[in-house]
């Protein structure tokens, strides 16, 4: 694994947490997928309460999260670090982390079957 990219991911998540204190209250996750030929996200699933989803959208945090996830996917694809097509952003009362999922995991298979 490219430690520079991993460190950059951690720093990016920390900057997001610092810039958006609203994230301190959230517990949930965001599953994301990028098709193999796409440098950006293709689909997301937000596993949060409806009230939290509304708050994220109204406060602009949702756009910042999507931009961050796009950047993380793009960096991994450019450096050829796998996995790089899908994962989960975990939100746990101010703690943020990305769990990268292999290409054959259920979330990607469900996305493929839906399209």
C-alpha cells in the first residue's frame, strides 16, 4: 500500500471533521461505488436518519462529503491502490473512517444488478 495516499486519506477525513462540526453528532455510514472506468462516484447510499440527511444537505456538508469521496477514489485509482472502487465512510459521533471494500463485495454486486 502507498503510505502517502493512506496518510492523505486520514488527513482529509480529519480536515472534514474539523471544518464541519455537525459531523460530531452523526452516527451512520455512507456506502459508495465508482465504476471501473469512472474516476468519480457512480452511486452512494446514505445510512443516516432522515433528519441527519436533511441537515447535511442544507448545511452543505453533503456536497463536501461527496467531493472528498470522489477525491479519495481518484487518488487510489491514479496510484493503482486496491481496493479503489467502493467502500464505506463510517461516521461515529465525530470519528470518521473509510472502510475500502473489495470489488466482489455485496454492495457492488447489488449496484450492478440494479443497473
